[in-house]
C-alpha cells in the first residue's frame, strides 16, 4: 500500500510559487504567493519555506521568478544572463548551510547558460525545469522512504529530531518519508518527536503533519531522549540532513549530534535520511560545512514573549555536525549507504 500525504509544501502555478507559510503553523494554515526573486529570498531567509529539499525547490522557483522579471526589461541575452546570475547568487545567499539550495539554483543556471534560444525560451525552460525538479523531489523521497522502511522493525518506536517531513520537502518527506513508508506496511509503528528548540519545528511542524496523516506521535522535549532510550522505549532514530560531507559527517538541526551520542551509548541505530543532492562531495569532512548563526530572539523569545533576562549572552547556531562514526546508515533514493561512507557515497554517485 502506498501512503499518500495530504501536504504539498511548494508548488509552481502559472507564474507564481505557492508555498505553505510554516511560520504560523499549527495555529493557522496559509498559502503564500511568492511572485519575485526578492520575495523568495525573504521566504527562505525567514523560514516561511524551510527544510533542505524544500528550499532547493524554492531556489529553483526563485530563478524562474527572476527570469520572468528580467525578461520584461532586458532584450540582450548576454545582459539577461549576467543579471540572472546576480539574482541566482542572491537567492543562494539566503541560507548557507543546506547544500540543496545551491544545487537547485545551479541546475537552473546551467540550463539557462547552455540553452541556445531566446530570452523567452530560456524563461519558459526554467519554469518547466523548476516543475520537473519539484515532481522529482516527491518521487525521490518515496524511493528513499521505501528503502528506509526496510530497516524499521515491526512495531518500532522511532525518534526523529526537527522536521524532515512533507513540510521540509515538496510533499512526502525524508525522515518522515521513511516513517510514512514504514507505517503503510505496519500501522503499529509509533513516533517520538523532539520539540527541537529554539524554533520548535518538531512541536509545531512534525507533530502537526503526523497528526494530519493520523500517524501516532508523542511529543517530547529535547532533553528527554536519553530517558526514553534508557527505558527501552526507542528502537531507532531517523533524522534528515542539510548537508552531508564526502566522509558522511552530517549537518542537521542543532541538537541532532546530542541525539546521536545518546543513541550510540544505548546501542540504538541512528539513521540519516536524505537525497543524494544533500551530499556535498566537494567537501571532505563536516569541519568544512558552514554553520548558520541565526537571530538571537529565536532563543530569548517564544511566540514573541521574552523568556530570559534581557541582557543575557546568546549564541544561536542553527545546525550541528554529527560525526560519521555515530551514523548507522544514510538512507538515499539509491539505497542505504553504510560505512565506510567515503566508499559508499562515491559508489552511489557512480551508479
């Protein structure tokens, strides 16, 4: 049985990119119409759209929006491509850690640069390619989910951190894609979701979308995972990723490293679920992954309310890097990659 999620996070319609506004979930469900490259930059930067695969597609759509805008005022193709490159670089700068954003933007720019046609033809091709990447994302995640389901024990309790579900992709999910595929085969599985401070993506997003899909989920605070592991209540951990180095070191939402350490101590399998586009083979290890530092108010405030002394010092890295020796496997659309990751990752790219 195939599991069909009701959620479509981002979708191109006409000359508009329509995205679910994730900053107001679960209180309100709203679709934001993104009409310019600048609006897309803001949507990515301010996490209206978030999650590595989803912001990759958002980046592709952003290039399409830039091309539409530029085509109205520029008739010289060389000038058009120069300005399009500037817009593309601007979009890529919105969030530096997730490699999917740069990957999708460069896919669009490669198409634009190599197409021997008019500005109109380039713009139309970019729109079509953005839709193609959008549709491919869902199929990739379904394949990834099916591979991941093969390692989920019957009746398992699965812990996940942050949101790597339909909301972090176009509409199925990476870590939650594994859970959806596993649940389709075995409705007895259960999910534990970390709240994921400071932005509470687990509480606001993961819990919401699993509830929407009627998959049993228990919300816990970030500091509780070791307690439940020690009680034998967690059978495996599956998280997403924002960038994976060539050796398997993985950047994901802050707190993932802590969960991986706890899982290792309790002999619980810890899996990363991510498409190959999240793997950056140009970097040797996680030490080379840029870590985004976000607004300090994410820590000092919850829903606009100050929760700590005004002048306390704050450091707010958005991601941490889990070393490869804590990772049992990386679940991709081409199968589950196992240690030695340097070898298995290279083999996956050569398939």
